[in-house]
C-alpha cells in the first residue's frame, strides 16, 4: 500500500454478477466508512472499462467490495495483480478455489475438515432424477449469497424443477438439518461465531430482506461447537490461502453433537454492510465499521 498521508482508495462495487445489487449496497457502505476513517475515496462500478477507469483515477489501493462471479472468483484479482495495484481480500488462487464449492471441499478434506457428500452433475440430470437419496440440496457450484438454492425434502417423490437461470452444471449435496453458524477470520485470527436464526433456509431473502433473519452473537452453543467453528474457520482460511477477511459457513445438526458440524463454504468477499455478519463480528472485538474497513485497506497488497 502507498505510504501517502491521505491514500486514494478505489472502492470496486456493482459489477455484472448475479449479486450486483448486494455489491452496490456493500460498496456504498464501505465507501462511506472509509471516508469517515479519513481516506480519499472514489467509487467505481466495475464494468468492462475497469482498467481504463483505474488508470484514469490512479488510486493507491483497490478496496474490493464485489460479490459473485468475476469479482470474487479470481478474475478481478488477476487484473489488479497485472496492474500492480494493491487490493484487499484474497488473491487469485484462493478466490478461485473458494468460489468453486466442489474444489474447495477437496481442499477442506485434505486439511482434515468435515464436509458432506456432494456431486457435480448436469442441470438436466438433477431436474429429471434424484441424483442422491433425499434429503439433499441443489445449488450452483460457483455462485454466492444463496443464489439458486433448492432443498429436496426426504419425502419428495420427484426432483426439483430448476429455473432457467441455473447454470448447466450444479452441485447436489447431502442436506444437514439444524442450525446455520458462521465465523469470520481477520488476518490470522477467528473473531466469533454467529448463530443465524431464520424461519426456514438461510436463502437470499433471509440474508438481505429486512427481518429475514436475526443474528445471535456470540452464538449460544456448547463450548466444543463454538471452539470447533473458530478452529475450522481459521484452518479453512489457511488451507485455501485466503488473505484479509473471510467468513466460513457451517451447518450443525445438534442431535449429533460435534459429529454433526460441517463446513459449507468459505466466502472470500463477505457482505460488508454495517449489519452484515463479518462486520458484526468485528464489533464483538471492539472494532467499529470504519475501523474494520480501514484495517482491510492497510492490509492491502499485491501478490496475495
């Protein structure tokens, strides 16, 4: 990062992914927080003219507030590396691995972390037969924010009718009943565990609609489960090669105790509104939102 007294920060937001609206919200909140923290901030809607825009602005740091494909899967990270522009969050390889749910599971398994059975198959096959015994979940292999989640219950006679906007290849994985837990890692430290409480599945609506879910932080769960979430999240962050801030999501089947805790995925670009899960965990360690965003700017670099 530049040693200038008042570094110029380009906040990358929006972009062309299915999560554009979420990214616009995250980016605007981060830009406001960074201005409050004293940075010279320019908001950049990351389109196909991104390189030209950045060459024109000449920032010292790129704050990556993009979500979903292109901004979270290593593509933008590669552009920033090529430009030699320091940036926040994870680098090319970690971003690409974490965005590919099946490959990240392979990394987790190699690191001795618990994951559920899953397969990748054509959308047409998942729509015409039970690829595995119900209950199971069907979802895109490389999207975030619970875009395109289908839960097939144990009593389901037929497979789900998948929407036209689902990708040609989908992930089918064993459904884990119980609670949704998440842990944020910041640098080399796991922050806390949040219990995400909803009326149903923690889907796109539950994540982003007002009143869609509530967050209990620190989670009121047994100490061994809490400690395991903290340990597993840090190990997942390290195994994937993540940098800066990441957030790892879990499902926990209470009836099975520690044997019922499974990693779902690691988010290298977690939501960044003040009430998003990662910033909320920052507050638990007495780090306000402007300070949380500023930490990421100071952590920015190339060769991530």
